[in-house]
C-alpha cells in the first residue's frame, strides 16, 4: 500500500449528524478512489485496540468511548501520495485550526469529535486498513 493508499473512518458524530454523503463527496472530489468501505460499529475493545498507540494519553478513555458510541464508515482510499493528500483534504485535528473548506472545518464539532480519522503514515495506513478489512475486501 506504500504511497498510494490510506485509511479513513467517518467517526460516530459525523455519522450521527448526517454527514456521510457530504464527506464521501469531498473524498471523491479530492480524486480518491474508494477501494474498500463498510458501515460498522466498533466495540469498546476494538476501539481500544485500534487506538492503543494513545493508551497512555489522558484522552484515551474518552476517545474509546466516543469511537464505540455509534456506527462508523471505515474506508481504504487510493490515490498517488494518498496519506499526505488526504491529511490536507481533512485539515488539522482541531477544527478551529483547520483550513477553510477542509472536512474537519466543515463537519467537525470539536477536537474530540473531529469528523474523520486519517492515517498519518504509509505504514499506519497499511496497519489500519488491515485492522478493518481482509485482503479480499480491498479492490
């Protein structure tokens, strides 16, 4: 997956607020091809496993509770320079600091409920995609 694939989740708050279609439209307009996608819900255990890298941080428990609070859209996206281009498309983690027109500026309600997850490296994109999808589910 190096270089041309990334992983994203549309988080529970954005799903609850009815932003799935609008966020997917931004993804498509950004030139990304969706190569895997599912509507699912993380258990607390799975959310904790996915975000284990943050286990020692003070926001970990709140993050796990939020990410298991409702359905998500998990997706693998393809495009040249996918990780960096997607992080530009979604904007800064804190929506107050995100550039105008980015997904987080438009659809996030707070730093904790920032609408979408985006992988931060090619290595993590691969790990995160494989966490949610079997190889036969990515096209």
